[in-house]
C-alpha cells in the first residue's frame, strides 16, 4: 500500500517556449549590442509587436540599471580578456605578419563582444535570481 503518490512534474510547452524566446531577446537587449532585435531573430526568436518590444526594452533598462554600478569592473574584465585573446592570436599567427591596425581592430571587436556577453549574462542571472548583487558601495 502506497501512502504517497509520485506527482509527475507538469509544464506547459508553450509557456516554456515563450520564456526561452523572451530570455534570448532579453540577453541581446541587456548586452547592449547593436540591433538586438535583428540579432535575436537571427538566433531563432519570434517577432514581437511594437507594444511588446517597447515593454521588453523598458524591462531591459531596469535590469541593466541593477548591474550598472559594476560596469567599470566588467569593462576591466573585458579589456583583459581582449588583450589576452589578441596576444594569443598574435603569437599563434606570427608568420602571417598582420599590420598593427588589424590587431587593434581585433582587440576592439573582442573587447566589445566580451563586455556585451558579460553584461547580458550577468543581467539575466540577476533577473532569474540565480545571482544576488548588492547595492553600490558608498564612496
């Protein structure tokens, strides 16, 4: 005789799909990348109405404001990652003799990508309550 029945987990596939689409769009919005809507569509999300887009942009602004006080630290990380990636590629491709302007642009692109990825991911982690960030410290 069983006293407790195992309850099967239930979920709504449509709700899960909508949440995933929202999170992908939110990641691009929070990352501050150029043309986040176009990027999210290329990543496979569905189109949204103007009203939904406006609402999601406002929500993104609120999410990003929660981590904005960390931007100097996040930028320092992005610069460090970019410099490391650039120097690694320079040493791997020494025989190619690329001009210094190429490496400057390479570093700039990697810095932008790293900063965007860090900010977008951190914002989403905080929003999902998987990470807690304290307030800005007083000066």
